[in-house]
């Protein structure tokens, strides 16, 4: 896996994934940025959310669950001192579908957290306390 990060100006960078997708990241104006993109640490949270959401959807679809939506709401706390690493992250899943079984949703979230989500497991091994919960909504046609 590869990535490329090119400085443009101020605190703005254009990042490109090995698969050819580009994202602008930037800093806040107080630190020389222009707020033209997410901060690098926000990108880490977004990547974590994408990784675990991918797992949850994949697991539920393999179980033939009729999922119509899945949203991961993520909140993080950071250390007060430099480096301002993440200390705690909470991921709240809102899973919507037709006749979803709670045990399947619970198991999908657990499997992602404990076995499949590389981003989550890497952060936990680095000392971040990560918690998960979920709620299930019935899809309305």
C-alpha cells in the first residue's frame, strides 16, 4: 500500500492514495491553514469509520440481512499535551433495515471491533480506548 502527500501552500496538502484517489487536507486558520479540507487527525477518524462500517455492512450482507442504511457516528478525545494523540474513541452505529435481528447487528459490530477492522485494532494496540454501540431502526418504505 502506498500514498503520496504533496504540500501546496500554507498548511494545505494534496494526498493521493495508491489507488489514485485524491483528498485535500488542511489546517485551521489559527495555525496557517485555510480550512479547505479535513485535518489529518480527522482523516484518521474518517478512515477508522470507513473501515469498521465496511466490515459491518459486509458481515450483515453475508448474513443476508436486509440493510438499507448504516451510519457510524464517531467521537474522539485527544491528549491535552503534545503529541495530541487519541486517547478515547467511541463509535455509535445507526443501522437501518427491514426486520434486522439484534443479535446479528451486535455480532457484526463485535466482529469488526475484535477481528476485522485493521484501523480499530491498530489504534487499540497503540493504547487508544475504543468503544462501540449501536441502535437499529426499521426501514420505512
